C-alpha cells in the first residue's frame, strides 16, 4: 500500500517553481495576447473593455468570429483569484474563434479586495452580460482558479439565473481547483481570506451539480500532483451525482502550457469544449 501525506501545502500549489522557465510565462502571455488582440481589433472583430459592472476591474473583451456565430464561449483566467486580468489571455481565444464561436474574456476583482464568493458572483454577472449580446449555446472553460469559477456556474447554488444556466452545453475545468479546504493551510490564504465555511460553500467537489450537466476535468500529466488529484476528485464525485463527466490527463503538459491547445481549432481540448 502506498501512503501519500502532504506536509508542505504551499509547495503543493507552487507551479512556477517546478516548471523550467516558469517565471517567463506571464510576459510571454501578455505579449502574445496583445498581438492577437490588436489584429482582431484591426479587423473590426473585437469589443474591448466593455463594462459589465461598476467596479474598476468589471470589464470584459468580446471577440467575434468571421461569419455566422455558433454560440458564446467564455474563458475564465487563473492566478489563484489574486493575479492577472483579461489582457494576458486574448490569444487563447484563437481556437474557438476559428470554429465560429464568439469568445468572452472577463476580468474580475482580485483578492484581497474581493473574497472568492464575491468573485464567483461577479463572474456570473459577466456571463449574463455577454450572453445578452450573443445568442445560442454557452460553453465555459477556465484555467486553475478559473476552472473553479466555471464549475461553480453549474452547481445547484449557481449564481446564474435559469435563463442563462440553461444555455450551458459544456464546461471544461482545466487544472481546476475544486476543493478549496486545503488552501486554508497555505500562506496565500492571507490574501484569499478563506474561512472554513466559505471554503466549503465554494468547493464544487462538495456541492451538487445541476441536473443533466456535463463537465470535463482536464489536467496536465506533468503538473503538481495536487492539481491532478483535484481534477480526478471532481470527475469522480460528480459522476456519482449524475453529471456527465470526463477526466483527461494531457501527457507531458504542465500547469502553464496545458492551455496551449485552446489556440488550435483542431485540438482535442477544443473539440472537448466546443464539440465536433
């Protein structure tokens, strides 16, 4: 029998320290995103910095495909609810746009200015705003903390109104955080300000999925073991609660490149998210 005990919870969630050149990724993402965003804007297919609320960070970018629109794909960025905004991720809209989907990328208020429960509600408002502008089915994908946010949208206590949640055809949580209780043991909780009650309420693995929902839990094979465990956990539990679930390990991918296939319209990740 193999026994696994996590002693250092900060290390369990440390990504950059375990990825060669990990510290260079944020600058690369920002540069690629700006080039992509400028190109789409020059083509007249971008609506940038749309205000979906009154807060400074309550802004979203909406990218439009060429020709008919199949529906709305929404991407939630990661950063442990504490860092980044929409401007670092624009290029990851490429795959969905090429397949005829409009893509929404929201920013949201970060911790410690907002707690996770408030960020969850804010993200729901962003989805409603974009869904009022783009008809058809909704597909949600999120990375890391963003994986948590998109999965929360199909929980029984989802902050989305029925008219919007009923349009969600598929959710993909990429390297998502689904049980937040371990974060109580980390130094980052000084900013997140989670207490036991909020950690339990916001943990999708402890909640019930809305009826007839579908979620894919996608994680890199070269990720920290805790992220693989978190993805397997939600797929396992929600299968037993009636959701259609998929658990995929992308071999050789780590936490920072596991999302790269969102740029490829023919990738398995894109097909899982948007369908064939």
